[in-house]
């Protein structure tokens, strides 16, 4: 059941990922971004760079959106009384409904892009 649903979501989401990948090709390290397309093994996704990725996965019965990112190295919420380790990987796994709409899928890609764009020291963020 879930593999057919995953294939359907892949067919709707892959064009969005291709466009996002094309927009980031000159902003990321060499060899990135990657569009991962392995539905047979239960996953597909977009890796913008080694620290920012979005995967849509299935365990055979359920669907998940997994957002992987690293926290920024400077954060004003850290203080002497509250430690906030920098550069720590953060993986957010969310359940997806089988009838997820295109807007939700687009927003997942936009969320990944915003995490990448907000990292400190990034010079090329917009075209304007």
C-alpha cells in the first residue's frame, strides 16, 4: 500500500525538487545538490549540501518526511546559563498522510531551503 502512495508522491514532488536543485547548483559545494530517487527502497529526497536534506520515506506501512539540518554555529539564545551546542545535527521526522496535498510537499522543500538560506556567513542568498 505505502509503496504505491510513495511512488505517487514522488511523481508529484520530483519536478519541484528538480527546480530547487537547479536554483541551488551555484550556491552549494561541488557535487551538490543531489536528488535522491530510490522509491524501490522506500526513499526519495533532496540533499542541498552535506548538512541540509529532505527525505520522503516509507517503512512499508507509513509515510514520513525527514528534514535533516545542522544548527547554526552562532545563536543568540545560547548564554552562560544555557548551553546550545553549535553545529549539532538535527533530524526531524514527521508522519505524512497518504493523501498529502501539493502545498504541504512544496512547503517541506521551502522549509529546507529556508534552513539553508539562514545559515550564517552565506553570501549568495538571493538574486537581487
